[in-house]
């Protein structure tokens, strides 16, 4: 009986058990240097990618958010009530038609379903793969175009976040008329008031 090491005695250990232990050690070692948000994102993606049953890992933040007081939850009702929806189901429901619209939908999903309001292009690409969507021809280009369209805005440390325009646009989908109307009204509000000089009709 080997009491010298912390590991289980090798004599009684099957190859499968040793293999599981090695895998666990490797995963913990790889995740240890990362912050909580990155760990959560990677584990969630791995669970989905490997098709492990039983939905996503129940991280504490996901449990706390729905019960943050009745006043705040009214605003968040559209996404907080169904956070178990997979990204694949979400994109099927929203029906984005272009790469830029897909970027906006992925950004919305990261923000509201994965509690990741600040993200990089690689996060969008990983989520796109998880959703079993066609690969972006150039993910960086699509993300830059989403910024130009106003769906995303720059955030800190080279990251990006969903804008108010992107939020409203995705929320209105798949009703394209409502989505376009929401876009127009928000863009009109954010236009510089230089229109006064050009409004001097003769």
C-alpha cells in the first residue's frame, strides 16, 4: 500500500483512470493561468464542442443574474428567461443574412447568454464554430465591418462590445422591418446636428 504519493496507487489504477487523471491535470494546468471569464468561456465551448449532454456548465454568475431584483429583470427579460438556448438555436431563430449580421448576433449571444460583454475577434470565431456556421472568409474583416455599420464599438484592451444599435437590431430579428426601423431611428438620433446648416432650405 503506497502511502508516499498523493496519487492513487498505480497497481489498482486502470489505464482508463490514469488517462482521465492525466487529462484532468492537463486541463487544470492549462486553465490555471487564465482569469475566471476566460476559463468559463473555454469550458463552455469545450462542453458544447464535445457534445457533452446536460447543457452548459452552471457558472455562479448565470445563476445569480435572473434573481437580481424584479425591477432590473424587466429590461433583460428577452434573453434572461431563455439562457439555456444554444448559440446554434439562437442563430436559427435570428436568421442573420450576412457575415456582419452574424457577427452582431454572436456578439449579442456572448453579451447576454455568456456574460461576456467585452470580447475579441477570436471569441466570435470560436462561438461561430460552436454554432456550426460557415467559417468566416475573414473574421477580422467581418468584425471591422460590424464596427463600421455601428453594431459593435471599441472597448478596452483591443476588445469590442455590442453597441446600442447592434443590441436593438439583433433583438428585433428575425422581423427585418422592425430591425431596419430600429436601426434607422437610432442612427438618426446619433447623427451630428450639423443637419441644421443643411436644413436651411431656400
